[in-house]
């Protein structure tokens, strides 16, 4: 991955990540890092964070998501990198 290129990451976080402010936490962390993101609660209990930004910033975001907010318990983080599409709804929180 090139350091200046915009990347897209689909980040799946499992554990106790719903009902603990995880989507807002992800949105705020992404904003601080200059990454566009769209955090979504999945029906299976995971949170999906679709993020686009510079590779290094996305890696920093992933590190933050591994920690999570205070009341979260992150068990696993799976990441799929893809080509950026440019259509991530900036900081949209969907139910």
C-alpha cells in the first residue's frame, strides 16, 4: 500500500460492541485522524466500520478500534482492504 494513496477498509469488530457507544467512538476517532467513515451495527452483533483515507491513518484507526470505548469489549477485528470508491458517507451513523 502506498503511503499517499487513499484506501478503503471494511473493518468488522466483534465482542461487546453494540449498545456501548462504539459507533460514536469510531466516528470521533476517524474524524481526529482525517478518515471518512460509516459505522454500522450488524444484525449478528458486530459493528462494521467502512473507512476511507490514507493507509497510515486507517491503520491508526484500526488500532483505536481494537481498544474501543470504555464499556466495550473487543474480541476480534477483521479488516478487508479494497480500492477506494469515494462514496463513504462522511461520519454518518446508521442504525
